[in-house]
C-alpha cells in the first residue's frame, strides 16, 4: 500500500514538475478556441454542440498526454525498476494510472466548466456533462494506458497511441455523450442509467486494464 | 480430437515442416480459390435484376462476402495471437501478421462497395448507422494493429505487443458493435432495412454462398502465401546477419 501511494505521488510530482498539468489544460483550451473558428461563432449552434465538442476535445487531449505515462520512465531506466518492486506489476501500473489521473485528468475536469462556457453550453446541461466526464475519466485513463504501454518502446508514439486507443474510446464516448444529456424533464437532473453504464465501464477497466497494461509492458521490456 | 490438433500444430510449429506443407498446398489452394471465385462471379452475373434495385444489387455479391471476411479475418488474428502468446506457437505471430493487411483490405472493400451500393440505393455515400460505424471502427483496429507491427523494431517485441492488442481489440469489437447499436437507436432511427440472409431467394442465396466460399478460399491462399513470404524474408535477413529480423 505504501509503495502504491508512493508511486502515485511520484507520478503526480513528476507530472506537475514536468508541466503536464498546465500543458494539458492549455491544449484543451487551444482546441476549444479553434472550434468556433472552424464551425462559426453562432451561439445557437455552439449551444447545441457543446457537450459533444467538450467530450471530443477531452478525448483528444487525453490521447496527447498518454505518451508521458510510461515513456519518460523507459527513457531514464525507471521502468526496469518498476518490475523489481515487491508490488505486483498490475498494481504498479494502476498506481501510475491513478497518479496520471490526479495530475492531468482532474485539472482537465476542473477546466471543463470554463470550456463549456466558451462553447456556450446550456447551464442546465453542465452538471450532467461534469458527472459523465468524471465517471468516464477513469476508464479513459486506463484504456489510454493500454495504448501507452503497447507503444512504450516506440519513440514519438503520440499518433500511434492515439490510433491504438481510438477504438477503445468509441464505446466510452458513445455512452458518455448519452449520459451527458440531462434526463427528460430539463431540470438538470442527471441521466442515471447512462452514468451507470459509464461506472460499469470504469469498474471493468479497473479490473481488466491493469492486466493488459502489465502484459504489454512485459512484452516491451523482455 | 484436441490432442490430435495439439500434435498436429506442434508438428508444424517447425517452420521447415510448415514450409514443406505450405509448398504442397500452395498451388491447390490458389487453384481452388480462383476457380470458385470465377464460378461465383459467373453465378452472380447470371442473377436476375432485382425489381427494386435493378442491376446494382450485384454489388451485394462482393460487399457481403467482404464484410463476412473482415470479421472472420479478425477472429483468425485473435486465435493466432492467442495460440502464439498463450501456447507459444512460433507460427502464430507469423499467421496473425500475415492476415492483418488482408483483413484490412476486405474491410476496406466492404466499406467502399457499401458506399457504391448506398449511393444509388439510399441516395447517400455514407450514413452513421450502427453497422457502418462499427465496421469503420474495425477498420481502425486493423490499421492500429498493422501500425504497431511496423512501429516496433524488434520482431519478438512487436509480435507480443501486437498479440496483446489483437486480444484487447477482439474483446472490444462486440462492445463497439453493441454500443454503436445503442447509439444508433438513441439518436437516429434505422433508415435501412437489413435483409436476413436465410430469407433470401435461392437465386440470390446460392451465388452469395459461393462468393462467400470463394473469398474464404482467397483469404486462405493469401494468408498461406504471406506466411511463406514472411518465413523466407526472415530467413534471408538472418542469413545476412541483420540485427532486427
């Protein structure tokens, strides 16, 4: 447990010191800023599209941050040390993924309301969007970590990781968008069924993804 | 039965023995594949025009078997990867890598012929309904798989990583299918009526089945040939003393 927490906090520290938090938020807002230039600044259109746009931008931002998860360790040799820890590799990667979640994904989630405002999101839709993103984020991080682990030995693997991870993200995105729509009634109540599915994905990812991630790391470093 | 399969696969795990068997099978499999293909095309050309779709219905005889093969090829890759990773069969990786571009091509053919069929029939090249979207995602899975093989320099490492990706992707394919189905019914009603093959008139069913068999044999011939090529390529590289095989 101590090792788990130590690994997690180390990931957080490294991410923060490496500027990953600020860079991720910056990327999010870069993408959000580019959108109205592309699709036009008409507020009505943006209001309709806002939840979907936020989801897609979040996914792309996450994809972009993934290669820092394992590659930095590979480069300085720390990855080999992770194998030697008395903690199971599956838990080790879970600790790193949790750390990544804390240092990159949580700040992004906190930035979402501002991004939503920039895209003229319906205020009533914001709680549902936040809830859906918050529940979907763990599975996104874990699924992304699978892609990051598979391409760990490839240099400049951002594009490759994105390609590997895209089919895994599609179901989460579909159910995430569905969950972001407030349930009928329009009073801002959250879509419980949709959120339930996202939570289910999160649990399944929590149980299964570390196995795949650890296997991928072992395959990469043997 | 299982023991027989085990013994057989263990016997042919030796690449030399495999190459000998492949060499014997090469001409017959290709001959059979091409003749069944010619037969299927002949039968398809003789099919009467559909009262609604006219002659464009003939695209079905390429489109549907291609779609069948796109899924079959991925299942093949999955089983080959499991065989290689779990049972450590050396030819499993070779088989999976050989099948990937073929599966991707069949998927691409399915998508393009579908678009060509859709334009006269539905009035649009593309629509984001459940089936099209999930086949498009399958195409991306193939691309990712091929890209991973090419990106990693070391053969053994690439093989293992690709095998893991194939297994993860195989689990994901039904999830994608199911979730896109759900998304489709949530956001847009299906404007396309699928015909169920068993309900197809024999005039259309038999050419379709023959074309399906032809594509399957074509797949077998292509995978066999590519496996032979892969073994030969690696042998040549080893003889040259290359570092990354």
